[in-house]
């Protein structure tokens, strides 16, 4: 199967489509396995995309002297 480059939102939409197909339609065992594999590949792509995005997120913080500095985003930090 030729794979076109999907964006994150397109991959999520395709995962939802696959889930609906597997839940609502009668599909053969072979087709179910094919869809499951595709869904897992897309899930891995989405997870990797989110990890990269998280690393790229920068937060602008005001320092004590009134200047601004770019620092890495820390999701565990509480203001």
C-alpha cells in the first residue's frame, strides 16, 4: 500500500475511521488485521509527533528583572 504523508489531524481522523469500521461493520479477519496494523502505525506516528512538538514548545517567561527569556516548556511546573 502506497503511503502518503499525513498530518497529525489527518492521522487522528483516520484512526477514528478505522475504529468505527472495526466496531460497526462486519469485516473479514484479514481486513481486521490490516486495519489494526494501520491504526497502530498511525498511533505511533501521532505519539511521535506529539513528543517532538512537546520538545519544541517554548514558554516565554518574565524574569525577576523585568526581561523576558525563552525557556523550555515544563508541563510539570506549576505557577
